[in-house]
C-alpha cells in the first residue's frame, strides 16, 4: 500500500492535469495540430489510493466547473446546429444547372 505522501502526490498530479485540461477548454486551446481535441487520447489515471480529505473541496469545485463548461459546449453545439440548418435551407437546389455565374461576359 502506498504511503500518504505517494497518495497525495498522485492526486495532485491527477487534479493538476484535469484543471489544465479545463483551462485549455475554456481558453479555446483544445485542438492539436491535426484539429482533434488534444485530450482525445486521454486515459484514466492510475489511482494509488483514496482521495485525501484535503482535496475534496478542489474536486467539488472542478466538477462544478466541468458542468459549466459542458453547458457552454452544449449551447455552442445547439447554435452551430441552427446555423447549419439555416445554411442548408438557404442553399438552392441546383440540379444540373451551372454552379458559376459569368460576371465578365
């Protein structure tokens, strides 16, 4: 069984990574060079022991901030869907008609 300091160090690392990911999400820096969400390759950390009592408040605050971020993302997704629907509704049905307009001739 790991000692108290190992458990604390493990939880500090885990919480630090989650807080960093959340800060990046809020700042808009969530995409990597390939356009993917940078945390897409994230895997659950190895927890070496129970959450120490002194981190309970930080975990509750982090969970609340994540909930708020989810609400913001859901609203952005909803608005994007509305915009996409409006664009699709405005597109003319071209069929076999030319897609370009000759403005020079």
